[in-house]
C-alpha cells in the first residue's frame, strides 16, 4: 500500500520530458492553461491514491468483519488409539 502510494507520488512529481522543459510559454494565457493542466494532473493522481486507499481500507474492514461474525472453529480433538 505504501509502496504503491510512493510510486504514484514519484510519477506525479517526475519532471516533464526534456523537450517540454526547454519550451517557454509564449504568453500569459498559455502559462495559465499549462498551470491548469498541471493542477488537473495532480488532482487525478491524488484521486487515484485516495481511491486505492479506500479500496484497501474496505478490504481490511471486510476481513475484520468476517472474522468477528464467524469465530474460528473449535479445534478437533486428537484421538490416540490404545496399544
């Protein structure tokens, strides 16, 4: 769970390809659009992490509930034959 989260964060924080880094936005509107795009991408990564965490939490809660509802079966007695 933690490794998955760290991987997504690392990918989200990764630098853009070299060609895109060398290009300077031509004007303020282009800078605004690029800022909005980065914001959308960051939000999508965050939502992905949150969704994965919710899924894993729900899985764990389901396991706990199943364990509480059905207690483990009683141990089977060991019968040793007489010699």
